[in-house]
C-alpha cells in the first residue's frame, strides 16, 4: 500500500524492538474474536449430553450443550457454550422446555459472563416439592437440576472453578461421616422396611410409594392418587 506524503519530511525516528513488539501485540489483540451475537455458527460443534432422570417422571430428560471454539490454534483459543437442546419423550413440559432452550442459547450467544444462569436456575423450587438424587442429593426442582448440569459443563470447559474443600476439613468430614454411619447402620436397617423399588412420596418425601391395587399409594403416610 502506497501513501502520498503531502508535507516535507523534517525528521524521522526508528522504532525500537520493544515498540515493534507492542505494535504487533496490539494488532494481534484487535484480531481476537470474542463471543457476540454476530459470530456465525460453524457446520459442526463439539458438545456434551447429560441425562437427567427424576422420580417425578417415567421418562428421562436429555440436556445437550454445544460449544464453539474461538481463535482455534492460537494462544487466545477460547471454548464457550453456544447453544442448548433439551429432549424428552414426556411432552408435558414441551412449552417451557422450548422457551428455556431458546433463552439459554440466546444468553450464551450474547457473550459476556453467562455463569449467573447457574445460580438463577438452581434457585427455582417446585411447589410440589423436590426430590432426592441417588446418594442423597436433594434437587428442589427439575429446572434446578438443569442448572446443576450446566454448572458441571461450565466447570469442564473452564468457565467456572470447582469448589474444593481443604484437605484438613475433608479429613474431619470423612471421620464424622464414618462415625455417623457406624452409629446409624442398625436402626436404619430396622426402620427402612419399604420395598427397594418404592418411589418418592410427594407429600412426606419418603421413598415409600408403590403401585397397589392399580393406584400409587405411600406406605409411610398413606397418601394416594386415588383419594
């Protein structure tokens, strides 16, 4: 590219190596692609699918999060969530699932900090009560479990850091847990006389609901769908 000099040259200065590097760095930074709405979708995206199974439904829900890789192959390579898909055989929640996927995908493509979505979703409570996951983890709602799945994904791609318990605190917790389990083993075995296939009761939150005489009935509190 040529440029005509309109004025008389009265002096010049040779750029130092440091100044040249700084200028090159500024040019490189200006070419870095950040996440924004105008980033076009590639033909193929990498992602992860999470299976969400709750005792409230006979069918599992599958959450797929696809990521886009920006500035691939450079020092500024970034992996960011780009879109969300939720699929299930249960059509009862079809409308809000479609709405949720569109809103989440729009927030991801907007760019900026999207980690706030995790806490917002995890704070949603089901008016009928939550449920316990295998291992005793309580989920206040299906939406909250979607939030936990998104949190797990964001931790995997480096947008969120896992909360690590200090080693000494973990040791104390393990000792307390061992003491509790040792003391509660015998009574728990006597008290828990419900069938292993029993489902969680929405009224008393105990896994004691079974199909009896064609009706789901709780053996703990007596709650029945048939009245």
